[in-house]
């Protein structure tokens, strides 16, 4: 039986582990806490510890990198973690599947495709681009087999790390104003976490996916204001007043909250259109994004609310 090892027990990693178990695979979830879910073995290991990670991924057929280090520690933590994951794939002979984002492209004009150059102008974007370049180099040298899945900003969870998570729902239900980043009238692609998990599971087991990156099937772009309107309708509440946080406010908050300060260099995503084209993935694998109405309903359920319809 194939053994699928998911490193990182966050919102997508946990979903992926459950999906693989439901498909009948042996799934192992590796995290510092050793978190487990029904049908999935939980193993405690730190991805920055070379020996511990190699031991935790022993016997793997596919290794999924679903880690998300603290935002302000990316430059410090990711290089060693990525090197360890490549080494783990090389030792085990496993396919390495990395969950990534769109930071590596930088600010571009027009929709981003898998063929868009990795021309990141931010520190975090350069980290992400370098990670893929290192894994791809190992693939081309014949040391490993690898692929990368790229997602836009997530929707669908109750996390405090998503734009539409636990920070906004109590305020919306109480009729209070909410705070969002940048401009709220710019088209933006949102990726459903369930769709990210579905693509990760697919590319890890499909040889035609290896050696290149793929975009998660995602719905047509919506502005932040439009998403809030859909959520308000689903909640059955009035459209809330939206306040916005710009660079100045984030810098001040960053004095006390380092991850918030790291958002400043990423504001370009919200001050202009930020659109991802996932048509290549959809054509190649026959996958479609979850319908938008279902995504809104799932986002509400994840935050403890049943939808009244969108």
C-alpha cells in the first residue's frame, strides 16, 4: 500500500490527510504537535530537524509539504525546511509535492499563469521562488520527482490567518464594522482550501504532473467587498461597514505583532487586480473549482454558522 506523508497539520494539510484516508490510502500526518485525525496516523517531528524529518517520512510514497512557518520567520526557517524535505524525498524515493502560493510571481499585469515568470520583488516572494527552483533543480538532476501546487488567498476556514475567518464573523453578526487590507474594490482570486487539498492529492499520484507547477482550480475573481456581501447574505445580516488597513496602520500594528508587520510588503496583492488563471490545471486533470455558493456555505459552517442562502 502507498504511504502518503503530509508534513504540516494546518488548514490544508489536515484536509488533505483526511481526503487521502477517505481514498483508502495509508496517511501519516507529521507536525510538531503530533496531531492526528480519524484514520490518519499522527507523528511528532520538526521539519527543521533533519534527522527527525527523515525518520518521520521513512517509507513514504509521496511527501506533501504543507508547512506554514510563522510569517515573520520565513527567511530564517524555510531554507533548512525545504532542504530537509528534498533530502527526505531523495532518501525515501517519494514524490515531493509542495503547497505554495503566488508570491513568487510578484506584481504582474494581467492574470497569472503557470508560465508567468518568477520575478518576485518581496522578501517572502523570493523565498518561495527559491524553494521551487531548488526542488526543480533536484528533479532535473534525477535526485527526486517533484511538483508544486500554487494557490491564491484562502477561503473556507475559520482560521485567523484567512481574510474571511474568525476575525470578521463575530463583528458581522453583532452589526459592527470590519477591517480588511488594502482596497476592497479590486478583483481578486480566492482559493477554496478543499480544492487545494483535492489538487494536492491528484498531482502526487499523477506522473504527468511532475516537474512543473499547477494552479489550484479557483472561481472567477471577486472583490473583497463582493465576498463580504455574499457572506452577509448567507448570514442574513446587513452589509457591514468596511474599514481598510493600509501600510501605515500595518506598520504600527507590526510593532506589537510581527506577522502583521510582514503584511506591508504584500499589500500590492490588494491594491490592484490579483487574478490567477487555473484553466491549464482544469483542462489537464478534468477538475473544476467548487461552486462559489458552496464555498460561501462551507466558510459559514466552518465559522459556526449555517447559510441562509447566497
